[in-house]
């Protein structure tokens, strides 16, 4: 049927969307959030629609970072659990997540789902 996901998507978990990692990040905490999201979603099947994938990614981001990306004010937030050394250690660049990283994950899901 035209609305069904390809067989690849039917057996894929959300973790496949996170590989490969992006070549650039906003701040030093971003790759740790990326990996935390991947780990958080590794056992979750890819939902059948892009909208469901988007909602799942936003929900998981909220759990991992502790804020709603759509409603958060400011361009960056500090989270101690993602501080691993360096000048911007633990800083998460929300604008990069809004403009590049979340859209990248959604686009990968769109490609996987064949939409």
C-alpha cells in the first residue's frame, strides 16, 4: 500500500537515525545530547509517520535535556551531565538543535519511511 513504510523502516529502531553523527555541532554539550538521545531511543521502533517520529524526538529531547525545545527561551542551556571539559562544556546550543540537528533527524526518518 502507498501509505505503508518500506520493510527497512518496519524493522528499524530510532537509533538508525543517529548514524552517522553530524560533522559539526553548536556547543560542546551537543554531541553528548545526540548520543543520549540515540541511547534513549535505541530500543524504540521507528513510528510509521514522520509526524510521530518528530513528536517522539521532541519528547525524548525533553527527557534528556529537561526542557521543551519548541518552548525554551534563549539560544543555549547548561546541563552538568553533559559537561566533559572545555570552555563551553555542558552547554547545549538550542538554536543548532532547532535549525539543524532535529531537522536532520526528521529528514533521515523521512528518507527511511520513503516519504
